[in-house]
C-alpha cells in the first residue's frame, strides 16, 4: 500500500515537473487573445517533444498536445488569429526579445509590457458576454457615441516579474505623452519601491499606436519624463508589425479584465475602475487602476532639433525596433 502511494506521488511529481518545463519552454513563444483565455504558440508538439528529448525527457506528441490543451492553448485560434502579413525579421525579433528578457531577469531589473486597450464608451451600453443573474440588465438599444457620458482610453502596464497589472484610464486622447505619463504613474506608485530604485527598465510594446517605433513624441517623452527625471535608462523592444497578440499584456492582463467585466455595463468611470481592480487569477495576478482626466493635445510635432537632443543608442540587432534611451 505504501509502495503504491509512493508510486502515485512520484507520477504526480513528474507530471507537475513536466508541465512546468513546457510552460518555461513556451514563455517567449506564446500569444493570446486579449478578450478570453485562448492562447497559441509558434512551437508544434513535435518541436516540443524534440526539445524535451534533448533534456532527457521523453514524451510523445499526443501527450504534449494534451498538456497544451490543459494549459488553455488552442489550435483553432492559431488558424484564425495569426496576421496574414509576416515581417521578414519577425522570428529574429522574437528571439532578440527573449534574449533581452533573460538579461533583465539576471539584472533583477523591471520588465514591463505596455499597450492601449480598446476604447470603451461610458454609459448604459451593452457589454458583450453573459453573467448569472435573476433578471435582465436593460441597456440602450444602440451604442451611439452622443449618448455616452465619456470615452475611456485604458493604457495598461503589465509587470512580467511581479505578475501585476496597472491600468490608467484616460478621458482624453491616446497620445504618446499619455502613454509615457501612464508608465510614470506605474513607476512612482510601484516600480521605484518594488525594485528599490531601479536603474534600467525594459519596455515591450507594439510597433504602432501611441508607443510606435516611428513616433517621435514617444521617444522624446520617454527621455524627458522618465530618463532625465528619474535618472533611469529605458530599453525598448517593439514587437513586429502584425504580431501584437504576442505582446504579453494582451493574454496576461487584458484577457482577464475582459472576462471579469463581461455583461457588466460600464455606466461610469468608477464602475470601470472597480471592475479592473477586482480582476485576479489563480496564479496571483493583482491589478490596480486610476483615472487620468488630463486633456492631451493631438498632433504635437517634435522638431529635428528636439529629436537630436534625445540621448538614444540604437541596438546592433534590428535597430529600428530596439534601442536604449539614457539620462543626461
């Protein structure tokens, strides 16, 4: 009897270790939907078994597929969601991002993934999804912008090391200045304390939007608002065009927020903030949110002289996507 129990315990331990090994293997090769838990990976089950075999772990492709399914990976999403356009340097950039993440882990410096979530109308409008309730929650027939109390621009910061999220809900335009000041809010509330005055931060973000690699104001604001003000170096790595779903914030923060507030009409900013703050997961995710009522100006122009004042160094690898901005 004791022998059978020991054998069962050994099998459970081996299964746990195997899942942990596969999870670690897919850390930098996972993408996911920002609205649900579905995920997909670039690695096939045959590739996974091949890599595990090099580590003296032997499993078949079917077993690897069963484990992936238990971890919420999906073949269907892989076929439906991957962008049709693939940048020729896509894989090289993925590998470089993985390299930079490992480097910052060794340095014990912050690694944050940032992005702007979909704009939301604030008012008595339908929010997709279903919830358990005794009666219907009546909302307006049409989502007319003119009937909204306001528009919410949620800018998210996900800390990969601490597994925590921070969302700044803006009431104005989604500009590069708003994006950088949102990161500053995270830095002053959490980053400086949790990392004991870090000297270097790695930012992972998409190629477009308010934090796009071509946006002059993004780099100018990073330099003046973060680098010079807090004496911190900022390394930025952009995900290739058409690969935004690989940005960790989409499937490790935004997807859970969407699940938490599904079928909940966002009738006020306070309701929205509370629903974001109540978002948690079994893996320990904690989220906070604040409201930013500052009015931002669209179309601010940064001159060539201002660009030249930025203390930026492009990396040797894919320099248009990877660069470090230093303080004075």
